[in-house]
C-alpha cells in the first residue's frame, strides 16, 4: 500500500530494467513487461541473473515505445521528464548493442556487469549518492564502480525492509552539510554533490540528459534523500519560437577550465568580517538560483540582487558582508574568476555535452540507421535544450562556447543542417542559428561565411510548401545579412538575380502556401538586409532586378509605410559596428539612377518627399540620420523631376539654410561634429548642382 510521488507500483516477482541509481534509496527503472518508467525503492529489489541481450533490448524498446505513446497523447510533445528518461533509454540501448558478442556462447560470461540483470539484494549499496553513471550520450562512465551501471532487478517474494522515510523539504535539507542516512548507517561518506556552498554536482551534472531534469535531481537531494527524485514538473515556459533579439548584459559565470567542486568553507568560522566574503559569492548565488529555478541568467541576477539587498536592510549586523556580495554582482567581469577556481557553471557543462554529442551523432552512420523515431526524439531533446540555454543563459558563456576552436560547434551544426532533411529538426536548427545571431556579431560573420546562406537560399526557392520553415528561413537569412558584411564571392551562385526575382515575385504575388500573408513582409526584410552589402549601385543585383521587373507596387507601398514609421526592420541587434539604416540605404540606391527611380508612382514620391523634408527639419544637429535623409533628398532631386513640381520647396529651403547657419558646439562628441560637417557639405553640394534652390 506504500506510494510515493513519481514511484511505480509493483508486486513480488516483477522485473525492472534499472536505468539510473538516482540516490542510494531510489532508483530509476523501467518495468520489463510494459515499459512503464518510474522510481523504485532500492531496498525492495534484488539483482538477478543476466538475461540474453535480446531480452534487454526488448525491455528498452518497450519502455521507449511507452514514452512515445504517452507523448502522442499530448500532441506529440515530450515533457521534461520524458526527455530525460528517453535519453537514458536510448543511451542504454546503444551501450547494449555495442556489447553484443559475436557468438551466443559468449553472452553469459563475456557481458560486463553493466548489462547484467540486477535485482534488489540485502547487501548495502555503495555510497554512490547522487553521482551519475553516464552522460546521456557520451557513453563514458563517470565513476569506476560497476554498481552505477544500469541493469535488471527483480522484486523478491518477501521484502522485509520498511519503505524509506520521506526527508524534509529540499529547502531545509540544503542547510545540512553532513546529513545522516535515514537507515542510520554512518559509514557512507557524503557524495560530491553535497560539497561546497552549492549542493550541485559540478562534474557529474554535465552528463545528464536534460538541464531541467538535472536541476531537480541533483539539487533537491543533497542528503541522498530517501524519497524519489522529483520529476521535473516545474512550470517552465517552452522554448520561444524566436530568440529575444535584445542582448543581455554581459556577465560572468564560468571559469576557463573544468575541475572538481571546491572544498566547503567551515560553517563554524569565527570570523564575520567583510574580508571573508569571497568576490565569487555573487556568481555562485546566480548559478544556484538559475540551476534550481530555471530562471534566465538575467532574472537570476536580479533575484539575487533583490534578496541580498533586502537582507542587508533587515540584518544590520551582516550589512558589510552583504554589501560585498552586491558589489560582486557588478564588479566581477572576468569570467575566469566569476566562480570559485575549478567550478564550472552548469550551462557551460551542458553546452559542452550537447555540442559534443550532436557532433558525434552527425558522424555516427550506425546511429542514423536506427529507428527514425528514436533518432528524432533524441536530437529534438538536444536542440530544444540548446535553444533554451542560448536564450536564457549568461550570454558571455554562450559566446565563449560557440566561438571555441574557431567556432567548431557552430560549423558542425551548419553541416548537420545541410544533411538533415526532416522539417521539424530543420526548424529547431533555424531557431538555434537565430539565437546564435543574437549573441555576437562574430557568430553572424561565421554563419555568413559558411555554406548556410547558400543552403538557405536554395531551400527557400525549392521547398515552398513548408510555410513555417520558409518563414524561419527568411528570418534567419535576414539576420545573417543584417550587419552589411561582404558576402563571399562563391555565394553568388545562389544569391543571384534569380534569388532576388523569387523574393520580388513572392512579395508582389504571394504564395498559395501563405494564406496569412506573412512571407511578403519577411521577404522585404530579407531583401533590405541583402541589399546592405551591395555598395556599388551600378552593379547592385537588387537594383538591376527591380529595373527589369519594374512593377513592384506592393514593395514600394510597404517601403513607404516603414519609412513613415521611422523603423529599420533589419536592425534587430545592437552589435557593433552598426550597419547603415536599411530603408534609407535601399532608397538611396533606388534613386541613384532614373531607371530604378521610376518604380515609385508620383503620389508615392510626394509622400516620400513630405517625410524626408519633415525629418531634415526635425532631427537634431549631429544626428547621423539627418545626414541620411539629406543624402536621400539630394538623390531624389538628381534622378526625378523634382525641380519641375518643387513639392515642399519652401520648407526644404528653410531647413537647408538653418543647417548652413548652425554653429559648432564645443561640447559635442567627435562623431556628432563630423555628422554636422557632413550635413553642411551635402547642402553646399545641393546648392552647387541646383543653384535655383538657394534663396541668396
């Protein structure tokens, strides 16, 4: 009649495949007959004779199928618990397959204990505590003890042990540095998980299948507690469809190299001076909050600041020490010293595991021959977790991991995108690339110079039925072009006039697969971004294609709308150096010749002149945008019949005269002073070419 949360009901004689010894009291197992997965009290089961490999595989396959069936009932979506268990099952399946003996006679004696069927005996378990046996895909044991290895167990006919006692809530257990085992056996040392100011595992947590699952099982059981590790049931927002383009504040979490967890400071230290407060305390608190709650790095930093600030006011005796903690939140900029020496932040560990396993997966032909659903679920888990980390973690950690080894991990994902044709996985990869673009301009440059732009351009034109994938493809391509960096020459095999013509056709005529008409706006943004790097109007592919097509009414109307709003839809990041304003750059290119200037109707031209004159009059001296609008107005006067209709000429004349009469401001910065001088030069050039405009 005993029943704990997350545990399996069972009766005597049932067999289980043990996937993980989560702690010394509760083990994660899969029921052999049905594949149902959950936690089992270790004291109720005993090790049994090793079965044939095929029986183990059948048990694993039943468990995998059971998880897929549960996910299908939920619309095909896997929750965090299912993702972690699925990764463990697939890893165990791969390990079992790799140990298959060439002859049946070798099955019994040649199989290492890792594939044996284990049942619950009366012998005390080794003090492995929370240590993880395997990474979810790496296949390398963390500990030498074979007792950590998954295997088969059976419930004996007459279990005599009492069910483990439920420990106190996690928040109280965290206060105990050296908990006593509920069974009273004091000979077992605490596992590494309980060492240091953080009860988390610094070396083993990188080997879990899911960062969210690790948070639950690693941190909530510092005392090797006697209740099943909680299923990751925290309310957690799903990965956003697109990364937040606004970059987070740079901060610090990880040192430059891995190592063991730090030794704990004595809890009964007699000194309480502020000098004893380590400057790593703030980073440690941020790490603990992020790992335990799933909050983003920025929200974790805010939470730590609010709590420490409140404690400072409510505990005056500790005000000086807490002030040091607050200072450490803002002063410690060097990632290598943000955490104590040897401690690696959890996000960095997970990125290392995910990048490594995805690279191995790409190169593993055998794994790609597995059943498709296994392959798909595992990669989805990794990509979703990767997207979550890139979106929520400390951006400095993400940038460093992505740029490591000449951006090897990024380029590996690019080559995987090229070989992966399943739409759902390509969508996840596109979201990951978008998140990387939001991190750093150098990562955008890496993607631009890879094969990805060519692959995306080809994919956009050939697979027009997958509406969602087309939207994300256009968005990521626009991000890749948004800095205006020169495109490698080889890319023009795909980024040619046919590509621009395709974009214009969809903008003007739409696609049957796009009933909501999202693609025209996305394609306009892509066209504007692509045009940024084309600096010579005479050889500009976009302008040449516009001249040939000529009728681009939808494009011109939407460009005018964007111009009136003063928006630059391409400028979604704050990377340096900033690219030119894409709308103004496009219009300046259009009005660089009479042939391309003809794409605008007369009434549209009047509206554009209204906007340009208003901005020239309203923008402040030294504002670089004013210089861009002056250049646009100058181009309009050159390539159209402006001098015949002279629309808004008095207002324009007044603005030009005021600009020429502006005095230098000794207090302004150098860039503003330069922009002001450029404005005067443009006005003088206008007067030189069109002397009739000058009132003098």
